[in-house]
């Protein structure tokens, strides 16, 4: 069974949708999948380095989005809950 950790940050900025066609929009779209996505998959799709992907996830959290992290079979999968 996968272990799920939900990270919630309150008091963040008001949520905005990213502009269509941007890497930020790609990131949000991939994270919105029910199955979630790995950091490696995000790196491959965006062309960003892993630390940049982590920074983008942090920015999403501070903007009020809830990010779930699922640990299954030694792999972390991230997805947006709201």
C-alpha cells in the first residue's frame, strides 16, 4: 500500500492559473493526473534540473495548492489535490 503525505500551506497568495503553453502550465497539468508524476518525469518533460522542479513545487505549495506525495515501491509520486 502506498503511503500518502499531504502538504498544506495556509495563508498563501490567491491561486491563479498559469498561462497556457508555458512550462508552469505543463507542470500543473502533469501534477493534476490522478496517477501523479515523478520528479524524473517532470525533469524530462520540462527540461529543467531536479532542483528547479523542486523549487517550482515549493512555489505551488506557497500559492495555496495542496501537493500529495505518495511513496510506493521506492518511488515518490507527486500530484495536486486541489
